[in-house]
């Protein structure tokens, strides 16, 4: 199963194309831009409480048969937070002092 490459930041709705170097994901594939992760979320996923890592970039060219963006395309379904931004800020404030590996 290929990683789901979501097309937008769940916080600010910024476009994050499959080759974006500013896309960040948590272990559940929640997707945000680097700016929101750093300034708004403080490395706390508002959905699961985990931390973020840069999203890998799927190769455009199939250097191995059947393994490329053409064969496993990025998602076109935009995803948005299910929590209010105020709730997310409170949640992040409560969790951010705990290192991601200890959450």
C-alpha cells in the first residue's frame, strides 16, 4: 500500500503537490505545511498528538516497473481539520513540551 499523498495543508489549505519539499506528515498521514507545523502546531499533530516528519517525494519516473507517481497517483481529495483552530492551539500547548517519542 502506497503512502497517501494528500494535496493540501489541513490547517491553512495551502496546496502541497506530490513533489513539495514543505509537506509534513505524522504517522497517520495527516498532512500540513512546514510553516503551520512550526508556527501553529509546534510539531504536535492535532489529530493524534504525534510529531511530524518531511513527507517523502514519490518518484515521477518508474525506475522499477510499476513504481512511480504515474502508477500510484497522489490523492486529489482535500482534507481539513475536524477540530477548531482554537481547540488545536489548546491541545498543542498541552502536548508540545513532551517529546514526540514520549507522547
